[in-house]
C-alpha cells in the first residue's frame, strides 16, 4: 500500500501536465517478439555452425528425410550401404563430378550429378529419392572446377535430425570448417575414387590447415589420382612457413638486440628458398610438357596412332602390362622400353605386315603414373603416384616441399639402393640451373636430410636471409649468396656474431681496407671462415650529407645547397629565391658549434645582408640551416569584418588602398533587401592611452557608385554593418498557418497590422463543424519564451533533485521506506528526462467567437509571422481520469456539472486528493477546485462543463517530511509543464 502511495507523487505531477497542450497520448506497451532461427530443422542434435561438426549418427534424417518432404532413400542413405562410390554409386551411374550441382529445389543438378550428368530422379544408386523441398543452400556447387560457394548458416533444407555445418551435407564429421568454407559431400561414407573426376580445385587453397588435414585424412588427396597411403602425414598439402624456425627465431632475436641502438630497424630474417614451396600446388600430374624422343614407353602410357594411305584410322593405344599395344587386324606390338622417337618405326614395321602403302604419325597421349618415395625432412613423406615425366622438384612439390629443418642443398636421389644424384636447389633458385633436376624412374627414392650449416646475413646486403652453406663456409660464400653488399653498405665495419662452444656469444668487427683491389678484397673475404649459426651484419654508411647547407621556409627553392669556400648568407638566400611577401627583416640561422656540436640560433637582417652588410651577411658553415619567414608569420594580417545584408558576411583581408566598396564586393555584394541609405562603420583606434572607438555612418548607395565622400578607405579592425530594409520580414515572419475547420485551410502571407479576423475571412470563414471553444492559437515568440523558462526551471530542479537525493534517503525510517524513496527518486529523474525532451507549444489562450463578434474584440489579435490557428471539429464528450473508480469519456450533457460527471465515473477513490482536483477547459485554460471553492458553497463541484473539457483527480500524498520534499519538486515540474503548455507522457 505504501509503494502505491509513493506513486501518487507522479500522478499529481503528470495530472498537471497531461492536458496542458490539448494533446493526448495513449501509453503503448512494447510487445515481446520471438525470433525463430531459420534453416534449423527440429531434431536430436545441431551441428556447430562455425566448426562444421556433424550430428551424432551421421545420417541424413531419422527416416531418410532431408527437411520436410525430401527423402534420401528409405534408410537415409545414398545407395544400399550408404557409400558414395560403392554400392549406391556416385560414380558411373550417379557420379558427383564435373557438372553436379545441388539446386534450390532439392534436385541434384536438376537430375544431373556427374559423369555424363545423368541422374535418375527416382533414386541414387537405385535406392531412395532426393525430392520434395530438400534444399542445400541455394545453388551449392558440388564439383565444377572451383571451390564450392559458401552456404550460409540457417539455409533451409538441413536434415531433420541434425544440422550440418555450412556447405556440408550431413554425414561424417567435418571438423574445422567455418561459415562460407566450401564443404564436402559425405553421407556416411568416403569418396575413395576422387581421382580422374575433375575435382582439381576442391577447397585446398581456401580451407584452413586444420580443415585440410581433416579432409585429406578422410577422403584422400584430390586432383592427382593418388589414393591416400597409411604412411602419409594426413592433410599436409603444403608446408606452413608462417611459423619461424628455430634458426630464424635465434638470428632475428640476435639481430634485434644488436640493432636496438641503431637509428633504424631491419626486418626479421627468414631461411632462404623455402618460400618456393609455400603456396599450395594443384598436385596435377605433369602431363602438359613436351615428350622428348628419349622418353621410354612403359605400361600405362597412351599413344595416339594416326594412319592414312590404303587405310585411314586414328587409334588411342595404351601400353598394357605386358608392354604391348594391340593393333587392329595386326596384333600386338611390343613397345616397352622403346624410346618415343623410335616407336613409329616399330609400329610401321608391324603395320606393313598387313597393310601396304600406309603412312603414320605417332603422338603422345596420356602419360603413365609411376610410384616414387619421398622421405626425410619433408612436409608429407610417403609414396606418390606421379607422372612418368616428373622430376625431383615435381616430387618434392607433391610432398609439400622440404621443411625448414630439411636441407635444400644435399637432396639425394636413390635408385636401386645407390645414390644416383645429389640435388642442390640453390642452383635452381639462384641461377635457374635444372641440370641436376633429373627425371625420375619408378621406384626412385628422394631423401631430404637435415640441413647443414646455417649462416645469417642481415643489414645492407642485397638479399638478407639465412643461408645453408656446404663445406667450410667463408664470409665470401655468404655474401655471394646474398647478392653482394649493397651500395650503402659500410665495409669498414662488418660484424660477426657467434656462439662459442655452446657456452657464450661473442661478436667480432671486421674492417675491410677500402684501398684493396676487388680481387684482393674477394681473397680477404674468402679467408674469413664462418661457423654454424653465425650471424653476419653489414651496417649502413653514415647518411649525413656533408659539405652542405640547408635553405628552408618561405622560399621558392628550399633544400640543400653545396657549401663553397667564402659562401655567405646572401649567396644562398637570394632575392630571386624568395616568395612574394617574404619577411626581409629577420631570418633564422641554426648552427652546430664545435667542439661538442651544440646548437645555436642567430637572427639576422636579410635585407641588410642582401645589401652587402658584412655584419649581417655572415660566412656560412657546414650544416647551417637558414629559415626564411613570410610577412604574415611576423605581422598580423590587416582585416575588416562585414556583416548584415551581404551575400557572404565574414572577415576579409584589407590592403592599404581597400575601400568600403571593395569590401562589399569582396563579400559578394549587397542583397536586394539591404538598406543602402545608411551603413555603419565601427572603427577602433589603438593609442598609447588605450582603445578609442567611433561610429561612421555613410550612404552605401553613394559608396557603391564610387563617390569618394562615401567610399571611405578602410583601416585594420574596421567593422561594417549593412542594415536591412526596415519593413522587410523573413519568409517565416510573413506567413501564418490555418488548419482545421475553415473552408480553405493553408499557409497565408500576412501584411503588417493584419488581425486574426481578417485571416479567417480570407480562409473562407468557419465550417459548420467548427468547435470554436477548443480552438488552439500558438505564437512563435510565446513558444520561445516558454521554452526558455522551462529550460531554466528544469535545470534548477535537476540540481535540487540531485542535492536532496542523499538527504531524503537518510530521513527514511525503514527499509521499505528507503526502497520506496529510491524508486520514487529514480522515477522522478525519468520524468525529468521526458520533460527535457518535450518542447514548448507556445499556446495563447483566447476565446474564439463568430467573426462578427470577433472583429474589434480583445481576442482579435494582431498577427505575427509564424502564428498558427487550429480549429477542431465539434465534440460531445467530457473526459474524467485520475483517481476515480472508472476513468472514462462521458457524453456531454448540457447543464451537467463536475459533480454529475464524477458520479458517472464512480466518484473519487479513497486515495484521491479531492481538494486538488482541476478542470482543463477545451480552450486550454485550467480551473482548480482550490481557486473557485467558496466558504459555504463548493462552486467547483457545481461548475457546468462544456464539450471537450477534462476533469483530473490527482492522487493523495502521504504527509511525511520526505514526501513533502518530493511533492515540492513534483509540483515545480508540474507547474513548469503547465506554464509551457507541453505534454509529458505520464503513463496514466
């Protein structure tokens, strides 16, 4: 009960404000709304939409349903065993291949899945149908020659018992897939035969490494026809070189330590050569390179035989396991081991036994695959089926390349248990030499051992990096590998950092004599031996420009100038090198003074120096800096201000001969509304006694005509005021608005001295539905005054509310009272915020009568620009709200009183403050019971009401000290709102 009583404070406040402007607001509650996630079908589990986790069982639907109506077979599987490419084949009879797309209607490529694009709509592999409205995103491509497009989370058509990750058909778990990453089609099985299906660009390059690991581990390596082997490292499509190796970390950290005192920093060192294998390759077999005549044919090769003459035919001939090709009507011809350049002779000899006078041509078709082994320090060691034309680098690329722990310079090719070639990739990387990149043979093994000695070179070398050196490395070797020393490298200090006996780190500086000949210098470098993990740092030269002086500032050609013997200030700062309006009286010369090179500044007279004054025209020294100033860096720009009726009022620079006419024209000339007969110039004169001001009135019309008596020269700080025509009004000051029940409502221009009755007559007079008592008249000036007063009172009340907050909390006598006080204060702050947002209406209370009575009366107001008059339609209701039993709107009955209408609402409740009741009349005036109540007779209750009136019954306040304090504040807010004629939504 007490909390309800606390709320009565706001009932009083809002009751006093809610009808002051004749505007009613019905409180609107915000209805709650529920958001339903799209694309997720009900089921047992939902896959993580950001990682691609699958449902528990890996099936599509508990009974083969793919969303609402589409089923994937009677048991939710593709084919009888749920394998893609096994029994329910996605191969010859339903291949997921080059043209297979899942479209928006749940069909797979509108009945086309792959191979030849033929797809039986009634089943995949003979069992089940993918029908109904099973939708896998919109157009999710399942093949083609590029990555699958991203399928956003929430796409409709997900499985009934679980939602797969974006782009992933339900089935086996696909960890690591993120939204928008092309997923793979799984469905309870693997794709053991991706080879030769045209999936050469499945999402290798776009997936994160973890996603590639999972895909390759489960489905094999796409695109090169290699069936995954047990000894392959799963998913290592390409080495990840983003993580620095131990050597890179050590040398880069050491380089950072060394270079901290230096004025510049050098980027981190990386091991040379490994970036060659950084980008993931397509792993496609080498089938597009020319076949040389020495290529030896073997089982699996295909040749194209073209015959013409007595018989014409073109035949693709594949070498079988016996090493033979079968010729029609001829029989077998053995070609195993025959060089490609001589196979035409073998075939011609075989054909000549059956056909006479034939010519033939042999071209190479499909190359055979051969198995090789890549072991050692590579990203994915194992056995690989690669093209018969593949070389060592091809095989290394297929295995992801050497790791950073592997050697690039001692790669071994083993054949029959013997090393047949040592490959140094530096020859290829630095010189393009592939002479050791031999062609591999079936069964060859490529072994990548651990790298040899590493030496880093940093600083001013052409290619700073960490290099692998073989044999006994020297300083010459590493500089040669790095492309030599750059032109700005300092040869008199080459520093070598070294770890000694695994105990400590030392540095040594080398000074190369610049007098040595190039050959002698190379010999000297070759004598400096290096050790494993040495770091060579080449420092830059001193970039300080010597024999130089600098001209800076307000000059035409700033920059450095060569210092010549006997050069003086005026030799550099010449007149023809100065910009207009330079300051000749002072230049600043900054000089380094020996022996400690401290800075000194001299200020010299450039004008005298240019005239030959030897005191000012001093001799220049190395590193001198001369700064020339502009006039306006040293003097204030003379200016004048122009305001009033000109096109571009503002502050303008003036010159010694600037006149009033010049300034007006600079400001865009006068407006047509300017009063030209009298313009005011305010002039401030600065004297030794202070500032003296005087006003000058001139005829601007004469000044614009060039009359010297009016076109006065202007001085610094002058202010010109161009007046406006006395009778001119702005557009907003020349129009009034009529709305509501007049015959011709609208916006009307007014003339000076026009009255309200005249405007109503111009609008055609009242309509028959006009309710004059409720007419609302607002005025711009009144609105501004009301808003100003309201802002002042709100600001004062806000300070008072903040000050009393702690006092009221301290006065509360119980916990309940304390909570009620806090809640009340918070509510009052909310109400104050609402009142801040409200704007004053500017309503002027007037009694609008028929035109014949209105003319000449006190209410026939003289109009001002911005006035508005709104005349509502007639109404027949009286509102009663507040603390009555049934707040309502009653039909107006002539002669009925306040008492009569209160009875219709059930009368005041027990919590009503009956002595504070008031009536808001239709014209906006307020009549309170306290004002009209007599000593013996309550004239308020017997007061007759008219249509449009409103009775307000506020709530009673508790008579406790702290409530009286709040009541005072609420009363102030209420009176402020009433006086301003504004409405605050009270929630009543």
